[in-house]
C-alpha cells in the first residue's frame, strides 16, 4: 500500500467525520421550523414575531454547518 494514497484516504474519512456537524444542523433547523409553524398555527396574530425569531434560529443553526464545512475543507486541502 502506498503511503500517499493511505494519507489521502484518511483525509477523506476525516473530512466525512467533520461533516457530521451538518447533520445536527439539519435536525436543528427542522426542529426550529416545526416549532415555529406550530406556534403560528396556534397564534396567527404573533406570526410576524415568531417568523423573525425562527429565521434567527435558522441562521444560528446554519453557522454550525458552515463551521463543519470549513473544517472538512481544511482537512482535505490544508493538512
């Protein structure tokens, strides 16, 4: 086995493991939207405030996925 191909394979495995953070972000976004839709259905008058808070929660959850992507790219191309 060539050592360079082994290192490349380990980088790919490490990048894949780093992207597990995106799975958590996807679950978090789904949970935020589900809760907001339930709240809007129960209280339509407050839907503007609920929607603003929902978007803010989605943004915070999405930053975790972006951090995971940056770490995966660093593992693949820098290390």
